[in-house]
């Protein structure tokens, strides 16, 4: 099950059922099934606190994922800073909704096993994001 919640911010206007169906399809293309995934939308200060407390990092980020996957069943908690998503949308000349969908699927792709630490991994991640987002445009109008 995929759930969505907000802490210290307003819940973004997303089509939860359609987005969840899309994410399940994306997971399936990577040979995975969706277990329990919780998307937690937060503000910048909350994600900074999570980053400091759990990862020992002292910087803002757009997302932080905690992977609880077992075998082919993916699961985890994915924190997303809506403040940083908004900033990145402007930076990358995208709409807020486009950037939000990109970060939502980015977190799922991490649970599927994709990484983005090296240039090659980052390129592979971007290709996977773009392929997933193409599927979304046909799924959600």
C-alpha cells in the first residue's frame, strides 16, 4: 500500500490513486512489487532535522528515503521537502507538479535498487525517471 501524509506543510494536490497505480507500474517494470511505502511531505526545516538526526548530514535536500524492502517487495518511508521541490522546479524550468512527480518516482526508483552516486548511475537514474514520467503523462491527464 502506498500512503501519503504531510508534516509541517500542506498536503500537495496530487491524484493519489492514479499516482499510486503509476508507481506500481513503474516498480513492475523493474521486477518489483509495492509493499508499504509512505510518502511524507515536509518543509525544509523538517527535512534538515531528519537529515541531521538520522543520517548525520547538515544540509537541506529534496528527499530522504528509508528502505525497508524485502526481496522483490519494496517498501520504505520517503520524506520529500516541498520547499526544495518548489525551488528545484524554478531552477530546472519545470512546473511544481512535474518536479514533485519526478521526486516521487525518484524515491521509488531508489527502493527498486537504482543509485545515483556516480555519473553513470546518475545518468541511468535520469533515464529511468524520464521513462517513468512518460508513462505518467499517458496515465494522468
